[in-house]
């Protein structure tokens, strides 16, 4: 859960606030997106019009979650956390690094806010993000943003199939390219649909242990992937 990220802060209430207050979730998500956009070199020469389009809430956005810098990177996120959680809340940088730390010993630091197809059923498209787990403990971490308050159900996180054996991509496979299993059909009994609810805002897995897909029916604002 989000509260477990900060065991040294008593009565933080971050998980409860996140799951019960859509204004907090929306402001948190928008602040994360803006801070990452404004501090990513690839975006720095874009026009204000392009910035506005890329920051629309129905647009996916990517960058890096890494915040180990001399100056505060996630300024807007810091202010949102203070506004809703209080003065004892973590900084935006601490928030990002705490989630990123779940990725293991050799993370790529890649971050993406995924929107995907909403409001209609789509077929599963099974894949691995990289087919690797550097150091043997590197994980993919998902932070889900539900569509409504007090939500308990599926459709927020990716669906997955647990593999009997590790599936490691070949050395020739490009590190950042997904491993796609085109046309693969999986029996319903093997498909895991992770539950989102208060205390279960985060999912993590090694990419070599599962194949996964966007939900066949997504019900979320977005899901953020940390690697």
C-alpha cells in the first residue's frame, strides 16, 4: 500500500486519502505529469501548445522517475502532498523515489502514465515489457488510479498469466523493446485480474515471471508504470 512506503511517518493516511478523494488523485496525477514533463530534456523545446496537448489527462506520458538531484525536482507534487496530507507528508521527490525503490537493485528508472483504451472491451495482447530482471530482483511496479472513489474491483491494473518457468528474452533482443506473443490465446482459468482497493494501490512483479496485457475492460483514470 502507499502507507507502507513511509513506515516512519505515523498516521500518514495516504492510502485512505488516495482511494477516497478523487480531487487528491487527480491533482496528484496531474502534478506528477507536469513535474516530469517540465524536467525531461526531450520535452524542453516543445511549444506551449504541444505541452498542453501532451498533458491532457487522456494522453499517455513517459519520462524517468529518478529524483536524486541536488535540488527538488517534483515541486508541484510536493505542494499537492502538503495540501492534502499535511506538513509531515513526504516531498514529491521522496514519493517518487519510494515507489521507484520497489523496482529492485538495477532499475531502468523508466516511468510511463498509461491511459489506454477505455469504455469498451478489447482482446488481450500478451507480452513482456523487456523479458528481463536485471540482478534477478528487478521488478515492474504499477500504481493504479481508479475511476471512482472507494473502488474495489478489477480493470485498474494489467491482467497477467503466471508462468511455470522464467521466460528470459534473448541477448539479441533490444533491452527496451517488449516481447510480444502475437495471437496467443490463454484459457480464462489462467488469467489473473489483480484487485484494486484501499491498501492495494500498488502491484509489482518480475517481468520474467509473467506475461501481461492491458485489461480486457479497463476501468481507471490511468496506471503508472515504474521500471
